[in-house]
C-alpha cells in the first residue's frame, strides 16, 4: 500500500555553498552562454519535486515551493512571491542573489532591462512551459539577446552529488476510495476528446495520470504521485511512460491491456509518431514542458493548446470521494482536538516549542485509520514566526510558545479516502487587544465565505472579497489567495478552481473542495489564519429563483479559539454560525475522544 516517503529524506536543507554559483558560471562560459534561468520546477511543474530536481534549492538555499533564479555573469537574482518575501532573506545569501518580487517585477521584465544585444540566455526546455518560454523570448527579443534551449542542463553538469531519480513502487487506488473505475474514466476522457475533435492528449501532470488510472505512488514528499507521462487517445487507450520497475504484477493487471507500458525514454519517439501521422493533439500550454510542445510541432502534429481535460473532472469529486473526505476530516478532527487539548495543558507552562508541537501533532495523526503521511510540511509558527506565511521551523529558528503570544499551526494529512488541510491560531495565555480585534476581523471573513450562497456559474474570484471585506474596512489585507482546490488522496493544492483576487475563470461546481483561509500578518509580531476545507454543494432555490444556487459545506471539524474572539464585533448571525459550528464539533468529535479531551472540548466549544 502506498506510503508517502519521509519528507526530509534526501531533501536539500540549509544555506547553499557559494562555490556552486561560481561553478555554474564557469560551465555557462564553457558553453558560450551569458546567463541561465533556474526555475523551482521539474518536468511536471508540480508543487513538490523530488530531491533530484531541487535545483533552485541546491544553487541558492531557498526552500520555498515557488520561485526562480536568473544567473548572469556579473549578477544574479532570485524571484519569489508574497508568501516568501521574509523567508527568502533567511534562506539565501542576498549578497549573491538579489531577492525580487515575482509578481511586482517578473523575471522577463527584469531581464529585458538587464540583457544587452548579443547576450545568450540559456534555459532547460523540460523545466519551462510554452507560455513561460514565450515570455522569456519576448524579453530577449526586446533587447537583441538570444534565448537558447540547452540540450543538457548546465546546472546538472556541476551538481556532482545529485541524488538519483525517485523509484517508489506504484499502488492501486481501490474503487472503494476512487468511486469510479479507471476503465470508465478512460472512456469518459475518450468521449471528451472525440467531442473536441482531438485524437490524443499528452498528459504531463502526474496528478491527472494518477486520477485517470486510479494509481498512486511515492515519488515526491506529501503527495502520493508516481512521476510519469501519458498519451491518452480517443479510442480510450493510454500509453504510459515511466520507470517500469515501479510497476509490480498487481498494478500491471489493474491497468489492463488498453494501457500500454513504455519506459520514460520512449516518450520522444511516441511524440514524433503523433507528429508524423498528423494527429490533432491537445497539450496544456500552461503546464506541459516546452520540450513536449516543440517535439510535437517539429514532427508535424496539429497542436491544440487547451486545458488538461482531466483537471476539471478530477476536481469535481464523486459521491464516494465526498463521503471519504467527510470521514477523513472526522478522523483528522479527532487528532487535532487531542493535540489542542494537549497544547492547552502544556504550552502555558512553557514546556512546548514549535518543533515539539509539530512532532506531537503528527504523532496524534499517525495512528489514524488510512493515514498515509502529511499533506504538506507543518507550519508551526510562534509569535513573529507566525507572520511568515509559509514558515517552516528548524533547529535554528525554533521558538518556544510563550505566554502572551499567538501560535499559528497549519497542517494536514493524506488518508486513503481524503486529503486534509487546517489552520488554527491559538492564544498562549490571554491574547492582546490588537490580536483579538484582528483575529475577529479574519473570523468575520471566514464566516462570510462559509455562509455564501451564490448562483451556478460563479467563480472563486467573485467570492474572494467576502473573506477580505472586514479587513479592508480597516485598511488591512493579506498577500495570498483565500482558497485553493484540494484533491482526493492527491495534491493538497489542486486546480483548476481557486478563490483569490487574481482572476480565475473556472466556475465553482458541486463536488469541488476548496479551502477557506483568510488571514492577517503583522511582520515581527504575529500571524493569524483561520482555515477550513469546504465542499461546494447544491442549495434549495427560493420560489421565483431564475438560477440554481450553490453554497458550502464545511468539512473541517476543529474548534476556533474562543479566547481570541471579540464577541461584540460579531453580528448575531455570525455568533450563531460559530456556536452552531462548535456544537457540531462537540456532537461529532466528542464521542470519539477520551474523557479528559472531551472535557476540554466542551469548554473550547461552549456557546458564546
């Protein structure tokens, strides 16, 4: 059975050796290149990459999940988004890599101002999408520079102790958890391809392949993925490309005759065959490697740039998957309640630090039925560390949970029947007036989104302001999205839907699971975030309604810290929502925990 690997096994941690940047520059000179782009990506553009693909971390020391470095001969820069503006300065030698904001000053704009005529900027065509390459090429064209696709990554040439590629065995995701057989999914996909007048689609996202074929793996931390590529055809057959040593007899029998197995190295030949035959082939230009698109184009394929046809059906969970999500969240709620009861007893006495807390939380989760690992690195931030949105505690930064400070814990787990993600902000001792007021503003936004009722066709971007409205009214905001999609024993961050300021054209549909996580962060002082997973469901339409209505079911069953709530700031409706939510937690979690934990839970969920 799939077990997600030890997340720290083979991980690259700590500051990077300065000699690595010098060695890369020497290799670039040898190749006649003026610079090179180093993304935080592998061939699949996934959030988590195996140790063998952690090139950005190896070069710079940056440990975040999104970013890019550009190395030129006389300067280098690292680009990160708003989640990592504090972290990058602690991870990276800023004297060697200038930290820049990925959104405010994209690499393409920076390069257009820095490069000069005759410069040759290299990139690895496996690690960039066609859209990214177009942006880089436009930047080079504006200043007379040349963008050069490298046959072999120059960074790999100087990374002497690079770890081997992952080789975790593949397992079958049973129908009792998947809710639909792989053969049905393949035929549904074939019907979609036929309707779109397509003969094939190249699937480069391992999440889509795992979902389509009902398989799981352990090639990356936190997400049960078998790294692979696939070509799905309009006759419902699939060509699967991966390390075949990962496939044991039970998995091969499960895949059946309509799934043809090939070594990873055979992909280029199959793409060239599609091109020679003049096939009309879909690629997801926002996710596929540029290399894949270029091989198809040069071979003569009729390229169709569109979305991954597995993404939307993967996001719309079936009834079995939703039932599994509810069950997983109930078990996860038991673990979280046990943890919070333990924390309430131990932290005020000064006996708990960030690492102790995160380890204890994992220990509470681990015995749970169907548990297969964490769904992301636990964010365990005390006091000012909680203001770092994607903080990860280490022996160097580890901080005690101190009286009078806030503690933010964002965590989740992978279960065979569902994926969880929950954030709670806890007052250690009495919370200050400033902290309570801003916590309550965040809570008002969380409740507003939870209570939303909206017409079918509404996108998450149209709902985002509900979570921010109370903060905006006081001149406050947060620099991250309000909600991300969540998979079913797959990625904790799953598209194509989301709730964010940035425009998203994907309408929310029944069966989708998305997070609800407004926050507020005061640099150097504290962080606040309240997160639950919510499920899009149909709502009864009132008499005279002209459109079907949708709303949210809250899946997460974890108390919200009453000590941080300024009750007078809540409306009667908001107070009733919180009391009802806590009553539900008492009813569903209370019978499943020990007497001492139940007594704590009764106090933690008492009506306001």
